[in-house]
């Protein structure tokens, strides 16, 4: 997997430049730009007429694009944002009505990827399931389970291409995986599912810390801002959103705190409602598009799918464009779909192999 | 930026065209600064820390501006070209990079990396240990291997772009990356992925 590369990104992730740094750098560049005499250099293959024309076009094209560049940091605040806000607020209301206690806090998720096959002939889908059961009862047993669910052609069309390729049951990836999606160089993908493997919770929970997370939009926001510290406003919005999603999908907190997380998200700019969609598990929900600032400073498009009626988050997806051998572009993605999250009195299936979980 | 523009927004001028226009209108070059300063800064800050990045990120664009006539669109896009310039400048600061990686092994990670895991709500017990081992493995990589690895991991360049930027054969990119990743994986050993992370 890409765990090693992810770990490198985590270790070496740096906050963006402060406004002061960016302004200083721009001022240095501007000095340099204005110092250069405006010499006329005619490009080799263009005559004077073409050069003059290009300049004229340049003026016409560049001036508006300068404005556009200024607009790009947040193109989403205008007319569509209220809809995203409404969806999130409806989800907050519904979430507040979900069970607030139980013997266990349970999260069951399916993570998956759509990737281009190594021969670039079709799209594969590989899924894994993961379950976490946490209890705060003294002497109680917490645990987590993982299972690789296998890989298969993503659609009927992909299935035909896969059959034409001899129906392989294992896929070995080359060193160059450009345009194949979220897959590491040299990896092997198996079609056969794996066994359900149990163990201690992957993520140790500090209950004291969890209990300190306040309910209420304003207190929650202050709490998260204090943890995030001094970052640029745009970075702050992005990290607040990330924290809220983490609360909604990964933390054993009360429905009130989760409802507040929706409210904080609703107050942030940068989410756009895309209407009703089907999530990776075939469920219907409302899609909210947003952008993720990746540690290395790039931006990628992501989609959060929520069911405003039940208040539950359904999925979080990152999409990209892959390319097949015939030049056709296909959608590649990486997603986490949330099957069940919340408090329950059900018991986990500890398995017959006597898994020792603590 | 690689983000797709919403359909109702006119398409922005493409990077290579901007460079060519900046031949005659230097001020146009500032658009590239606004597009890429942030990510070039993060790349440099990730490798050298914010202090040196402040200067080097700005320097990258000055160098790019001075060399803009030698930019050849046939040899690759503007974005990797900028990373190439940044990486060349970085080569004069190898010692700082090594010092930074050593420091990661001594100090708790969140003291150094202000964008580290502290924004995560839960406590990550094993993180500090694993990151120390990772930093140590990174420090031991050869300069060439480390450049390839970090241009892919941090800058998200393709193999082809890395080959162009570092002026090395395509196959060398793959072999350097494999060698580097093998060492990192060995150093990371049995650490667990986190909830919501990549699947198995």
C-alpha cells in the first residue's frame, strides 16, 4: 500500500506560507519584473504581425485572468453554498435524535478504490471492511476487525474487457502507475477476499480527551480552533472541516457533539451541493463537493455524501481521472463508506478463533 | 492548480502560454507566482523547515523568471519545471535537511511539524516512535533517492516528470523510488494504519 508514502507526507507536511511571507516573496518578484527592460524579443517562428497580435490578445486575455486568479481561492461561496448549508443543518437536526448511549460505540466502514487494471484495459474495484467496537465500561472489551473484500471489474463493461483479457484473478502493478489511480507501484491486487482478522482497536481512544469535546457549535468551534492553532484562514476552514468529519465518522462522541459538528461544517465556506447521488454502497444521499488541501499544497476534489433525513454521513470520496490504453479517460477514486456509526447495545461477533482484543 | 474550474467560470490561461506572454509582459509572470507559490513553499518547508523555505520559495520564482526563455513546453509542464528549480536550490541546503531529519528523531513530532497530527482530535500513541524511525530512514537515503521519493510523495509528480526535472532516465526513477520505499517500509515495520486511512 501507500502507507509509507502517506507516512512521509504526514511527517513532512508543512503549513502554507504566512500572508507576510507570500507578500514579501511577491514584492521581491515584482521588483525583479519591473527592473527588466521591456525588450521586444520576437519569437523565432512568429513574425512581427503575429507577435503584435499575440500582445493584443495577451492584454485581452490576461487582464480578466488576473482577476480570476484572485477569485480562485473560494469560488464556491456564491449562490450554491446555502443549499449545502441547509443539507448540513438538516442532518444536524436528524443526528441529534439518534441514540445517545449504548454498551458499545460501533463504527463499520467499507473503504475502497476504483483503479485502472495494470494492462490499462478496464477498471477494478477493491474493497476492505473495517469494524471498531469501543466500550468505556470498566473491564469491558474493545476491539476492531478488518477484512479484505476482494477485487473485481467495476462495471459490466469492465467485466467484458476483463473476460477478454483472460479473466485474471490477481493483478501485479508495474513501476509506472501514472493514470491508474490510487495504487502503489509494484503492488499486487488479489481478487479473492481475505479472512476477517480481529485485534485491539487500531486507534487507542483517550476517553478523557473525547469527553472534553464540547457540544454546541460555538464551543466546538473554539475547541477545535484551539487545537489547530495559528494557520491561515483558508487552512483553518479546511482543517475545521476535516476535524468535523473525523468527529462525525470516527469518534465515540454523543449525538449532540456530532450534530454540532454538522453545524460547524455548515458555517464553513467551500462546500457545494451537487444534488442526489448514489454512494459506493448503492445508497442514496446528498453530495457535497469540497476541496482538500493536501499536505504538499495541492488541492484535490472530494465529495461528502450525507443522508439529511437520518443525519448519518454515508461516504467520503476523492475522485481522479485515470486513463485506459485506448486513451479513454475513466473515473478513479478512493472512498470510505460508513455503514453504521453510533452507540448500540448490540454485541460484536468476537469470532470463533478466540481473538484477544483489549 | 489542477482543480477543475466550475463550468460557469471562464477557463484560465494555461501556464505555458503565460510564460510565453511574460517574455514581452514580465508582469504576467506574477500570475504563476499566485498559482504555485503556496505549494512550492510547502514542498520546501516540508524538506527544510519554514525559515529557509521563506527565502527559497521566493528565490525559486526569481530564478524561474530569469530562466523563463529557456522554458520549453515540449519538455514538460510549468509546474514540474518549478519543482525542478526548487529542488536544485534545495541542493545547496542538504545540511539543513539532514539536521531537520535528525531533529525529528529526537523531539516529539508535534513540536517541529506545526502541521503535524495535533489537529487530529484523538491521541496517536504510536505516532512519535514510527515517525522517528521514518525520519532516520529518510536521512540515510542518498540525495538522489531522496529527491525522487519526495518529488513523488510531496510534489505528486509523475515518473516522467521526475525524470525530466532531475534529468535522469525514466527507468532510474522507478529503481530509485523502489529502493527508497523498500527502506522506508522496513523502517516502518509493523505500524498500524489508522481508521479511515487507506484500505488493506
